[in-house]
C-alpha cells in the first residue's frame, strides 16, 4: 500500500510540474498566436508543378536558369 501511495503522489507531482512548465512556455510564446492570426493562411500555398518552374525560369532569363 505504501508503494502505491508514493507512486501516485510521485505521478501527481510530475503531472502538476508538467502542467506548470507547459503553462510557462504557453505564456512565453503567446506572441506567436498573434503572428499566426495576422500572417497565417487559411490554406497552404499550392505546390509548384514542373510547368510552373519552367514558366518562372523563362520569365527571368538572367537569374531564372540559376534556380533550376
């Protein structure tokens, strides 16, 4: 019985400590929520196809070929 209670109290301590640490970092990185709301996208940008890449290269004859 004594082992069970010490194990549960140890688990309780670790859970409490984990929640405190999680809350601490949530407060420290709260500014990221602001940027996520203002700069975030509803949908991700579409993936580039090979045709898109070729069009980009053709649109800039000086620097476009360096990107391929």
